[in-house]
C-alpha cells in the first residue's frame, strides 16, 4: 500500500503490485451530525485510528501543552502496550481520549475535526505505511498535519512537520486558512 513497501519487496518479487489506499469520498464528505462528545466553539485537532507503539506521545504532549487553546481528541482503540502513555497524556486538560468508535461513526468524527493530525514516530515500520486516515480527512475537507512519513510527503494537501514547534505552527496555519 506504499511506495516504500513495494520498493522494498520488488527485489524478491518483481511482480509486486502497488495498490495504494483509497477512500469512498461520499462516505466522508456527505454531512453527518456532530458527535455529542465533541465540543463546539474551540478548535479540535483530531487523530483517529489505533493508538499504538508507533504513536509519538512526546510530540503529541508537547504540542498539546504548548496550545491550551486547542482541544486534542484521540479517537480509536488503545493498544495495551501504550496504556500508561495514553493515561499520562489524557491528564492534560485539553486532551480527550474518546476510545474506539465504529466505522460507521468515524466520518462524523473526522468531519468535526478542524485539523487532522498524524502523530506517528518515524521508524522502519512507519516509513512503510500509507495512513488511510489522511485520505479520510482530505475527503472530508479537513486539513492534515503529519510527521514526515514518506507516504505523506507525496500527498498534496498534507503539511509535514518534524518538531513540536513546526507541528504547532502547521496546525495554527491550517486553522487560520480559509481553504
């Protein structure tokens, strides 16, 4: 599902076929009622998907602490390996861990985000991913800020940031943009 993964396999399997992630645009752009557990009136920086060892908790916590005026929502299942980290960041006053929601509910959550964020550590594992959440956010017309994953570098409309300062500035810019 990613160029990095396909290129890595091509030597062993020259017949490998790259099938990139896709999204049903209607599912994410048709208006849905706002989930009752998401507030109105304050910017929401949202993440949806598994909260697992590849999540960059240090980056996330520093950005959340640096921007108390924003609300950070994590929507998805929590891997037991990172439960302590999730509990730690959930103690920040502007961080909310919603938990797992059904696939049918996810478009409403994504549409309620002001900015979608991909807080992945950059590692051998994540260099080979193509986060479906990016395409879902873009289909819902939600701007995306991501760590510098190779797949995200190739997607128009995704702003890539490495440091907490860059990430915060990219979110701020996305919030200020009329597009």
